[in-house]
C-alpha cells in the first residue's frame, strides 16, 4: 500500500507549530513503505514487536532512529539493546534492571520513557497514575547509570469521547510537568509521547510533544 505523502507533509507542518516530533509507527508495514517515508526525510520509526523490529533494522538504513513502543519482555531486551534509540514502554522495575544490565554490558546509554496507564480500560501495561511516585522512588534508589529518562508515554482510552481523551492526556501532562519542573531527571526529560492517528490533535493541545502515528501515514493495518 502506498504511504500517504499528503498527510505526512500536512502533519509535519502542523507539528512545527507545536514544536512536536513525529514518530512514524511502522508496525506490520513493509520495509519498502518505511524506506519511502525515509526518502521524504523521516528518521524516527516505532515498532512494537522485537522480531519484526530486528528484521527491519538489519536491512534498512543505519541512520534510522528505532523506537520500541510495545510491551517489552525482559528476556527480549538483549535483541534490541545494541541499536535501539528509545524505549517508550518502560513500566516495571524488572525491566529497568534488565535494560540497565544489558546497556552496561554494551557500554550504551539507553533513552527511555516511562509508560503511564491513563486509559479507562484495564491493562497490565503502564504504571498506574497512583503508583508513579512509588515507581520513581524505587528507580532512584537503583541509580541505573546507563538509562536516560527522557519523558513519559501514554495511551488514551479507545473512545470517540474527545473530552475523556483530553482529560486523560491532561492527567499525564500534569505528571510530566511536575516531574520536569522538579528537575527529577535532569535536562534530558523532555518528551511527552501521547497521541496516535485518531487523537493526536487532542494530545498536542494537552501538551504532547511526540505523536506516534501509524495508520494515517501507512494506511490501515
Ligand atoms: C499502533 C500504535 C500506535 C499508532 O496507532 P495508529 O492509530 O495507527 O496511529 C501508537 N502507539 C502505540 C503504542 C501503538 O501500538
């Protein structure tokens, strides 16, 4: 399926007004499609399956910045650690420990976002809002020197109710700005990764500065 070049150019200029970055979510899409977007200048791509990501990384240009946006099992960290640019889905101390261990072995510093659970739907993934302080307290005791905390990631409830989505994005934006103004993680703490194809405009209004767009760019999955 051809990529939507019109949408790409439109969202790029829209994001400029918000000083926000585009993460192109290429999961299930072919390397040819990714390359087509790469040619237009896109460098940040997001994948949610380890095997699919490593296969694509092997054959696509080395200057692509790969972001991992799906649930990451600790036993698979080692496959992406050599090349991953940013992991958006860090939501457990067990995962923190494994990333730290593998990153130290390879002498890399890995950029991560903490995934916060803001949606109404039950989910095993993401740190509940009520547990964020506790999680950060534990993280700080560990002092994982090979992990650079760059911000937060969240997904809103799958609904047409824009008000609800907006409230959820505002909830994570509040946590983000508190952590940022308290300088908990230093100057690299800059990214609020919220918003997908159907709700990115709500995310931008709420203060998101990295949107993760798949289907609007690459077509339906
Ligand atoms: C698939 C996915 C997206 C992109 O969703 P679209 O609706 O296709 O834009 C964004 N974030 C995460 C975590 C995803 O899994």
